[in-house]
C-alpha cells in the first residue's frame, strides 16, 4: 500500500518532467524523487517561470494520465545511455558517476573516493519510458498512468535548489507536488496545510502580539512582548510550584562561562561549532555563552554535596541558553539562537535510587500534561546506544553500565505502562534517554520533553560523594526538561490551541465592556472585585459590536458586557470566547469561574 | 577642625617615614599623603618586611611623639634640595619635576607636556624637619608632636604600590595608618572595620551558602546557590507585584543583540570598551552581550506605540546585563561582570505627563523602602549637567530641554519633601538623574536606586508617537531601577542585616526540631500545617543543642522544638532567632506569625 503510493508519486515526477519538456523543450533535467507527501523534480529552465506555470503543467500531466501510458523499464549500455541523454548534462554527470562508482549517491561517492568503500561495477543502466518521455531511473513505478487519480495530485510550490545540494553548482528550479490515492486525502491534506499556514505560531504570534523578531537584535533572537512574557512567566511559576512540591530547589547561574568549564565538561570538544564565543576586551580571557545549564549545575553539586546523605539533589533553573543556528534556519519561537529558556533540572542520585527518581520524573510529567490537557497526542521514544553500529565509538564508557541504565528506564516505563518506540543508536553521548514526541501542526515529529540518564559526565567532571561505606563514588545525573524550553512550548501551545489559550494562560483573562460612557464607573467597580486576575476595560470609544469583534480576534476568553440593565440589576452579561451572549450573570458566578479555571493549576 | 585632622594625619606620615629610616636607613622614600581615615607612606625597603614590622614602627613613632618635636618648614633653593636628598632617587625625581613643571601632580604634568597648560616657575622648594628627619613637602602640618594623641593612631596594613601608580615603575611597599583625635574615635573605627570584615556580604555569602564564585565560570560571574536564588526570586516577585499595581507590564528580551542596535543607540560609540562582543561561528555577524536593557525596550516601544493614547507605556524586565570589569576589580555580588539582573523599567511618557509619572516612581520607591525597612539611612542626589564646565560637550541637545527636565525633577522632589544633594556635571549623557545613596558597611557611598530622565535617546533611536494634533513627537523616557540590580541588592541586604534577613526573605523560614526520633511524625504533622512556607525538619541525628547552634549559625528566624510534652499538648516550643526558648505555643500562633510576616508584603 505505502510502497504503491511511493511508486505513484515517483511516476508523477516523471509525468511532471514530461510536461515541462512539452512547454520548454530545452529545459535540462535534474532528478525527481518522492517526498513525505508527494514528489519534486529539479529543472534548469531556458524560459522564465513562476507559479503561474503550475496549473499549465498540471493540465498537461492530467492529459498524459488520461492517455493510459505505460511505464516501461529497459536496461541499456553506458554508450547507449550517453547517446540518449546527449543534450542533458546533469543526466550525463549521473551516468558518469554510475560508471565510475556504481552509484549516484553523493555520500557514498565520497566514501568511495576516500577509499572507505568499494565501487560497484555496473554493466548497464536502467531507463524508463512513458509515452515519448525517457528518464534515467533505477525504477519503482506503477504500471500505467491509469492507476493515477488525476484529482488526487497537485503541484504546490516552486523553489530554488542547487544541483546536488552543492552551492558551487548551478541553481535549479524545483517544482513540488503532493499526491495521494484519493481526492479526499488530497483535500484533507490541503485543508490541513491551509490551517497550518493560518494557525502556525509565527502568524498567531504576530497577530496576538506575543513576540517580535527585529533586525536590530537579530534573526532567531525573539523578544517577548508583554502578552508573550505573561504566558512565559505563568508557565515558569506553574512548573516551579510543581517542582518545589517534588523536592527541587532552584539556582540561578550566569549566561557565560570560562572556556575552562567547557574543556572540562567536554563541550568544547564536541559542540564548539554550536557555541557562541564571548570576547573580553579587558583581559582576553575566553568565555562562551552557555549552550546547556548542566556544567554550571555540576559546579553547584560540588559545592553542596559531600556524602550520600546529601542525595538526591534536585537542582532546577529556568536557565536561558544560546546555540548557534544559521539565520536562514531560525523559525519563530521554535528554532532560535536564544534565549532558549530551558525548563531545566538535574537530579543527582546514587545508583540504588535511580529508578525511584526516574519514576518521580514520570509522575511529574504526567501530572503536568494532565493539567495542560492541550498537548494530547504524544508518544515516547526510548533512545538507546547501538554498540553494533558504525557510531559505536560515540558511546563512551562501560557497555554494562549502558545496559544497566537502559534497563532501569525500561523498567520504570513498564511500571507506568508507557508504550515505547525504541530508537537504536539515538542515545545521547552520555547515556540513554526517553523523549516525549508530538507531531507539529505540519505533521512533523518533534520532541517536546526529555528525560536523560547521564552515566558518563559526572565521572569526567569529577563529581563525587562518599557512600555509606566511606567509599568515594560518582553520582548518576538525570537531565530532564518537562516543558522543553519555555519559548518553544509557547509555540506549541499557540499552535495546538489555534491561539485559544486556556483561561489561566490567557494574557488578558477578562475584558469588561461598558455599553456607554455612563457605565464606565460600574465597569471599574466590577474590575475591582476581580482584581486578582488579568482584567482590562475597553471604554465606549468604539461601538460595542466592534469591541466584541476585536476581543474575539484577540482571543480573550471572558467578556463581560455592562450596560443600563446590568448596572441596575447588579449583574453582568457574559460572553465566552466563540460563544454568543450567555445572558445576565451575578458577579459571584464570574468569580467562581475565575477561581476554578483562572489560577495556576495545583 | 577637619583641617586640623588632615594636618595631624599628614604629620604622622612624616613620623612614619622617620621611624622607617631608623630601622632601615637605606630605605628610599616615596610620598606620604593623607587618606579618608588616616595616611600612608610608600617605601623602597632594603630589608625584607612584613606586617610584624608595624608594631615596631608604631613604638618608634610613639617615642618620637613623646619628644614633643616641632615641624619646622623652610624654603630652600633647588641645588640645596638636590644635595639634601642626594640619596633619595624618588625625591630627586620630584625635585626635577618641580623645577621643570612647577608641580609633582602627574595629570598636571601631562597637560603641560601636551601644551594644554603652562608650567609654573618655582624659585624654591619647601622642606619640613621634625627631629633629625627632613622631608620634601609643601606643608600642612601641626606645630608639634605634642598635639598628637599617641593612643589615637594605628598602622594597619602593608600593600604593594607602583611608584606614581605606573606599572612601568618599581613596586614600593605602602604602609597604611589610621589616625583620629581621640582614642575613642580610633576604637570605634577599628570596631566598625572588624564588624565589616565579619559581616561583609562575601563572608556572609559563603557562610550562608548564598553564592559561589568558581574559576570554571570566571571572576565576577557569581552563581546563586539555592538559598541565594530564593532571595532573588522573592525580591523579583515582590517588585513585580508592586510594579503591576503601578501599571507596568513585563517583557523578556534576549541577552545579546546585533551590533546594529548599539550603533543606532550610540552605545557602540560611547561604551564599546564596557561591552562583551559575541562571535557567531556560522555567519560572522557581530553581536554584543547587552550592557543595558533600554535599547531592547525601545524596539518594543516601536512595536506597541502609535499614538498618544498608547502612552504612558511602562515596560519592566528583570533583565540580566553584562558589563566588562577587570577580574581583579570584581567584588562578590556588588561588582560583577554579570549577570547584573536589573530591576529595570522604562516609562515612555509625553512631556505633559512627565512630572506625574516621576511622582509615581517616587511613590513606588518610598512604598518599597518603607516595606523593606532594612535600608534606612539613605539620601538623594540630583545629578545635573554642567554647561559651564569642561565636559560641556558631553551633554547633547538643547540647553532649555535640560533645564526643563531638571526643573521637573526638582519640582517633584519638592512636592515629596525630598532633600537633595546636587551634583553639577554628574548627569547621564542623555539627561538629569536622581540617585538614592547609602553608605556601605565600610562607610563608602554607593548608589542603591536610580531614576533618570532621558531627553535625547528617544529622538536618536527614532521613537515617535502621534499627538492629539496629529503631529509626530518623541516621547520622554524615565529609566528607573528601584532595587538597582537584584544581585547587588542581596549584597546590601546581607550587610545591612548582618545576615539576619526578615522572615519573608529568609531562605529557610521555619526549622522544626524533633527532640528524638519518636517525635519525627509529629514534626511532619506540624510541617504539613505550614506547608505554604519554607520549612525544614532536621531529624534527631545530632543533639538538640547542636542543631539549635547550627540553626542560629544559619540565621533561621523561627525554630520550633517538638518533644514529648509538645506532642502530648499539641503545641510547639518556640525559639526566635537570637532569643532564648519562648515556651510552648499553639500552632495557630505560629501560623498567625507566618501569615503576618512570612509573606511578600502587599
């Protein structure tokens, strides 16, 4: 089924190339693979093109489909192939690679060149013909175009792409298409994309004045506007309250550290390219912006812990870290250079208590996501080392220690009846980890929370405690981030709710609208009674209808309208977000609602 | 009176030099001026010296004093002077300077060399003789040593100092003395110094585990340990609550910004040497760690403000900034490279409302310092520009605007009956400012809070709003920091209270001590009842007396002892910090105490 869809998409790529040559016979062809939702094909056009070309190409492709053309494969010799593609320089390059290396895969070719791999000897190459169009292609096609539903594909986008992804090569024009079995699937997909474009957090963030990207600060360095800061502050308060209940203590560490720290922790060796260096004009000492909070916390461990009696130590920090990103790859609050304000904590524990502490972290995690309700379709991935694989050297230390730590996580997950997807070879360099995964608004998998067991760095950093038998030991460290980073979490929240944040997280919780200026006093009186909450009054400078419309656009969850009748009856007229007027209510009912849903959950 | 004390101190410096020559006749003499509390003299010894020399020197000085020696001044010619000081190379250097430039003042000599000032012509130099000791000296002495109370001075310290403060010159040995009119004054001074050494925030910070300086992070980059972080967090929560009441909204901005921002704001021109540069390994764009939050806030202003209706805008942030300091000049939490977490806010206001907003800031300030009680002996300094002085060019813009802004501050202070000390020429480059001053534990003046009126940067940064007449205008900005920086404020708090923080700011508020293991359950029961506060139980692993001692050392304000009697009577035995056992109390009394004094003040 899935394989068939692959074939269908790849066959559509051939039809796209065939259509392009009908419009621009001198176009040079790149390659045309499938993607997660469809396919693309790269072209060097001899004519000027833009998105207006897409419907024309679609129409030619539909015409080809209606002809019930067969996809016919054929093996031919290298000289024959060169003759067929004599006017297609990119294809000729591929043919030469096939001859020389037996592959067109760039990475494989590099390995062969570096003599780490042997070249395969090919006697012939494969071509596929559909109608009058011939492509160099190793295959994977449907039998005939009649298998394609002409209403179930669409060309969606034009983009630039360097030939073979190398910026030294010419820039080609990439045409993207999406394709499904049925028209219904396509429609659903397109609708979802449209929704995603409308409700992605960058769009909502701008509309709701949550954050700002300014060229004067830099790409990937968002500023939280008052409404964004409120959400962040409430989330931090919420997590701190929970964490303090679970026995965490907070610390506050600088955003920079001497290179000495990162030499000791190993970051400078492994992560230097992801770290921003800081220059001291006075003394020339090298500092770095911290890319993680752990080494800082480890120093605090050394200050506070002497014996097993001091364990477990649970250090938490809403610590802002910075990591190198290319400006072009930054994305709203989701992918930033910084601040990445981690919901960070490090739990230092002896071996005997690792499972118990891991279970407590799982308890905290489910408590939090139960409260939040919003993020629901998540699953867990256990990332383990792969000692058989080629990245074996990545995993330092003792194999038995790795197996032991992996087993502890497994046991804990079993006790909590957590279903695991396992990822071999995906562990951190210092130990196995459990990630909580979600799909973002575009359907892409993302990690939202992580719990990592560190069996290596404590030893490397010289973290010790004296056990009951007066023996020096290294603790195990659980690194965990229940909400990931606060900025990123705000992004997820906005997208998951389409901006309709729950009452306790809404920047403005209650809006009071006096019908006329003569009701302003009464509005103030109501505001006074609910002053523990975030309340605004919008005076009668605009019409009531206009103000209600603006309030809906601002996603304010509770609107209280007060006019002559309400003033006289000592009531308010209630409107909840996306609902009509719910009629006159007593202020006590509003206070009850706010007390129940407006405060940080316990 | 004060002049006389100066003379007395300077005369003691001569006696010190005389005493030194009696012990080391080959010692070379530097200079011996007065200090704030006494005097010093610099020597190049031919013998090895340490602090054990000080009592010997004191004893010789006392002997000289008892001889009722006269200080006799005399004017002599340059050749005569050179003859007298032929074995004193530093004195000869000074004599040469006097001949050439008419002064020994280093800065003056530089001005003369640069031809910005004319040399004075001197015909003779002055020498002073006391007993057999002669010094090159312009004078300012008492008449006779009998004016000196030999019990009212003390040599206190030896330090190294380069000749004339220049590191290219030889390192001399500086001997410091303190001197007063009466023995009582000396005793009081020494006691105060001893207290300061015992209760300075670095000592308390280490003892109470408030913060940590680690060579792996760097000097001047303190990490707040759990107990320090709690104090910071409570102070931030306290200020935010107050500020929200006063209509401030919070924002959160990155710790770095592109050089473009600081070019626009003028910081790169004026403050580049105080800013840490950040290197981006991926794209080579220049960033800086922010030395101030204002330029970031100005960008948010531009996003949020269109018209006069949007004013005043009060943006607040507990924003961490970093400023270059030499490692040798950093000091605990008081003088750091960072984080300097500013209790920062910027109030954007139109001209008509400046006084009103300034008054509101003064209201907030007095509300806060009334709550805090701890910081009491403060005064205010109004820093104005000096348009007549030599730094005139420092103050940009329109003279009338400066006068207008200064008058507004003056008026506001008059309305609040604030007495002002005025500092001409001490204004910020962008406007006049009002600073709240205190004396630190060593008696040195420090700024603890600041309110600054900015009449220049809004224009430079292009901040505008449209007024009632549809005209574009620049706002005025009030920069204000009521608690200064949180880290520094914690330092002041520790020193002002000698570590006895008030209940609401204490990291551990209540300690419960079960007399024996059999009272642990009851202790837990009590803890449950006051779980909204910061409570610890120290189990009966150590004797009660030992635990009480440790608790006193940790400065815990409330100790509840629970034993057999208390368990039976459903009571606790109360001890308040530095008090004896206050007897059995009902738990309700403790809850009352905690509710009254344990929460953040309203």
